[in-house]
């Protein structure tokens, strides 16, 4: 019968449609300091995703009703450019972008020392220029580098990566076809140094064993990305990377 | 992080930059300075910057930071709003500072604050107090504190103020000598430049070049050279 389950996306040798094995992530490039007028910025190219993040502040929070008396507010705005996918995306906030902005802010609030800037606001803008599955993960990673580049005090940097299930096999870092036709998706945000989990969502069904496998893939994937983040920050700030 | 040593820097590399979350080892009785916090697993860096460590202090000198007001800092503020008996100044900090009438530059009737200082005017002021929420009160009562009616105000990243002008003011003296300008540096990352239009243009061009290099800490010597050379 027809249906997405018939789409073969991994062969008997465990090779996926783009030639990766189950545990491989797509090629990643990270650059910091790409927007001169921003306090901090970063660009992440993760497979076919191209994401730019910019950070402004801390600044006085307006309107005043959003101020928190004991900490700063992270004002995250995730947006996909109209040209980022083959189907034009209508400009402006929608349900999905609001949700991703919210979960991104909550993930980053766990590492940013917001209590140092009471009543203020840190504005984080995430713009997806090209999308190919995993934009929220690339966005969180880019925002994390941009916050560090802006000199915002943080106890750690957050890296986000997603694993999922295709044709009954758990694989790491789903590409567009795998995301569209796969059976499950598990994006996670992980602190690079401590390994603490700050963000987790799950779409679809995974058995406990599959969940553990996806978890392990995500945890194993952060080390090389962390290296790239450090290199990008060193390059942008005069270190010898 | 197998290629990181105990201080968060990287083996075999010249300049050691810490990044947020990098382990900086044990405290060993040292005071914690800027950009360092203590956790159960030891000290960690909270900012991107150069690690400074000696027997008494460990800190991270950030490559970029926002100005945080401290009492007694000299500041250059711009009036952003006026009320009946006080002014709100933009001092390049996360919050506007408060300049009450009693600490202002002159006497005015209640409701006449606008006649003394109006929106958009620039002043030399000093931070009087900062509360726990980083709100600050500034004063214009003091030697040299006044309204700025001439010259130009330029900005530099606040972290460069210490980097470039800490060594006894020699870089500032060189800048003044080479440009024949009057230059007042404020801790909030602003500088007031006064002189002939040509010399002001000269200083502004130098500052613009320094600003473009500000993120790269390895450029410090180049920045000092730009400040002190005879012709920009």
C-alpha cells in the first residue's frame, strides 16, 4: 500500500539517502561576529540549514509590564524568511514560530545568568535563511554562540541536535526527507560542558530502547559541534583558532 | 574536552580564550573576579575572554561586554527624558540613569528642568550610587562635571577603556599630543573630543579604526599605535 512508510530511506547496510550512517550528523559550519551592529551574532550552516542569530542588550525592558524585578527577560524571536523553503512562508509570527521562540528562550534561560540584569531585556533574533529540517536546533545553537559573542554571562553554551526514527531505525540529525517521511523526531538541547539537558521535545513514537538510542546519539553529537563553537568564538575574538 | 587544559585554554595555542562553561580548575583560595563563577565541579568561565590568573585573583577579561555602572565612574550621558524635577540620562548602560534636580547643573523652578537641560543634550557626570537592580543616580556636582556644548562625543567598547588607557594614561597623552585635541575619557565607553574640526576628524577616524578592530584582542598593540602615531 502507499504511504510514507513505503519510502526507503536507509539501506540494509545502514546507509542513509545522503550517504551518512545512523550516528552521523550533517556538515556544520559556525561563524561568530557576522553582524557588526549587533552586540553579538552568529551564523550556523547545518546541512542545508542556514541560520543567523543576533543578540542586543541587555537593555531596558519595554513595555514595563514585561520586566522581571529579579532577572532579565530573554526576548527570543525565531523567524523563517519567506524564501527559506520552496513554499513561500507568510512573513510574520505564526503558531510554530511562537512555539519555537518560547522553547528557545526557556532553553537559554537555564544557562544565561539573568539575575545579573534585573528588569532588563536581552533581545535574541533568530532568522532562518534556508531551511532543511532541524531549524530549531540550528537556531538554538546559533543563539547560544551569539549570546557568548555578545558577552552575556552564561554558565554554559547550549547545543541542540535531533535524532529520530526512519524505517524503524533510529538515526541522528534528520535531513528534510527523513524529517518529512520519518516516524519520530527527538530534538534536545544539551549544555556543552556539563551535559545537562535544557530542552527536549518529541514528535512521534519511540520505544524505551529507541528513545535511549536517540538520546545517546544526541549526547554523542555535541562534542564536535562544541569544538566548532569554540573555534568560531576564538576566531571572532582574536584567539588562535 | 580532551584538548582543553585545566584553565580552559587550549594546548598548543598562543592566545588562551575562555568560553562560557570552560573549566578553570579549583579556586585555591583566590578571589573570583569578572567572568568567573564557582560551581560544585570547580570554577567556570561565564564569558568569552582572556583568562587572568594569579595567586590572589582569577578572572576573565571579556572581549566584549556591556557597561555596568559603578559608583564614582565618570560618565558621559545624553538626556533622554525630562520630568518636573529630574532628568533621565542614557549612560550606555542597560538602564537610564537618574539625575535629580538637586544634583543637576543649575537651579531651576519645579517644572523648569527643561530650561536647564533638555532632551538630546550631553553632560559629563559622575555615578553617585547604584542600587542592587543596577539603577543608578548620577551627579553633576563636582570638579569638571558640566554640560558639553562643543566638540563631539564618540563611543568605544567599554572593555577597551581599560585595555588601551590603563597604563598611566600614556596612550591618552599620545593621542592628545598627536592630534592637538582635548579628549576626556569616560568609563562608560564614551569620549568627548574637542578641538579644531580637522583634529576632531582625525581622532574620529582613529577611533573608527579601533572600533572595527575591537573584538580582536590580539590587535591591542595596533590599536595603541593608531592612537599614538603622528598622522592617522
